[in-house]
């Protein structure tokens, strides 16, 4: 069964641990899932029908109206906070800082260097991608000590994620690349690898990080619209005009809704976003034939760096969760099985008063996995 869940498990700056239980009546969210999945499918199909500017206006308005209707007449869903005002200033500063640096690097790559100076173009481009992904992961895992799942990285909701991701990718493929006459491999293979790399950046940075942090501070609706707006505006770094960015605002709303349904970046990557980016590059023709074969190795290096940072963050997260064993205390036999008295407290509970309030939940209240 595919379920929408708002699940939070993260230590705070004070070092305390809070766990928010899932919706006690998860079946109520199935109707929301069906409605919003249908909305996303129809919105993708309309890309081949509506004008760019019309699409960028109609889709967000339709999404807002549907949210209002579902909030009024739909079933109650305590796990969905459509709006809230609990601003985390540190999160907002992190979003603004990473976003400004990333867009500036994209502008440097495509506005200053361009295809006439490929080395400068690639280095600036790669730096922008790494700032977005590495910055998001470092801020989440090491600075705020939150789980990677809070930015959509992990096996959470995996079955529902794969089902929805395949459905949306099939719809997009049917209206973009189905029957498309590809040029020579040298003209499109580097573009495909680039789309694959950029797609991972966009999924983690705009959906997992920006949208997730905006939702924590402002609620679902402002997060979806805000992340979509920032996604559209960042394309100014590519030199896109207003009509294209208005269209991308509408498309960003669709991507944001798809991510919110599963809270896993795999619903968007490696299929949906890379496919759309690849088709857009082929259709515009700006970079077709401009990237050499060697660029594949460069984008591969960027992907490796991203993967390594995520892996190290995952290891750090595991160390915080798994208690470390201490040597046997006085009177204990070397090599004996440690008891509760010989277990060190988890990292997030170290160096804090015993009186600190920790919310502990019984195992049966933990979030259920997809059936």
C-alpha cells in the first residue's frame, strides 16, 4: 500500500531526540495519493498541449485550487500541515547561501565562459553541482545532525517510490522521446550523461533540501510553490528567458508534488528529471555537438564525489545511531558479553544531563514500511 507520511526523526541543536509518530489512521491518505498522482500525470500530459507560459500559470493555479478543495472536503490527514509558521532561521540562511552561490556559478559557467571556453564552462558547472549536493548533505548530516532521509536519500517508501517514478517517467517519455530521431552518438551521449548528473543535483538540492526545509518552516503548500519558484529562477544561470522560466515554474510544481508523495528522491532520479533535461537539451540544440567525449569522464567524476559524500554521511549517521561498546569495567571478565552497564550512550545523548527530556516511543509505534 502506498502511503503519504510525515515522519521526523532528528536530534536538535540542544542534543535532544524527538520522534513524531505517523498518522494513526494512514488509510485516509490513500485518497490524497490517488488524487495527486492523477494530477501529476495529467500535468505531464499537458506539456505537449499548452503553451509554455500558459502551462506555467495554469498548473500552479490548478494545484492550489485542488489543495484547497482537498483540505475542505477531503478526508482528514493529520500528517499534512498545509501551512505553518515555525521558521528555522539557520535553515533559511543555509538555503539562501547555497542557492546564491550555486546560481552565481551557473551564471559564470554559461554567461561568462560559454561553449567557446569549455574548460572554464565545465569547472564552473561542476562546482555549482557540487556546491548544491555536497553543501546540502554536509549541512544536513554534520552541521544539523539530521538523517539523510530528511533530504530524501534512503530506502524509505521504496516500493511506492519506484511505482510512481516509473509511471511518471513512462508518461514523460511518451510525449518527449518516443519516436525522437537522435543525432550522432557524439552529439547526444555526453548530453545524456550531463542530464543524469544535473538530475541528481536538482533532485537532492531543490526537492530533498530546499523543499524539505521550507516545509519544516512554512508547511507543504508554501514549500511546493517556493521550491518550484527557486527551481525556475535558478535557470537564469543558464541564460533562459522569462517564458521558459514560467514554464519551469509549472513543471517544478509537478516535480515537487511527486517528491512530496514519497519523500524519496528516487521518484525523480534517475528517470524523470534526467529524461526531461535530456529532451530539453536536444530540442534547444544549444549544446548538441558542443561537448566532447572527455566530458563524460568529467561528469562521472562529479557523480563519484557526490556518491562518496553521501556514503560518508551515511556512515556518520550509523555511528550516531549505534551505541559503542566500552571495555569491561572493573570486576568484569575480558571478552565477556557486555551488559547494559557496559554500553556507552549514543553519540547524540553524550554530555547532556540525565534529566534532559527524551521522547521514547514503543517499537510498535514506529513508521510501518510499504507492504
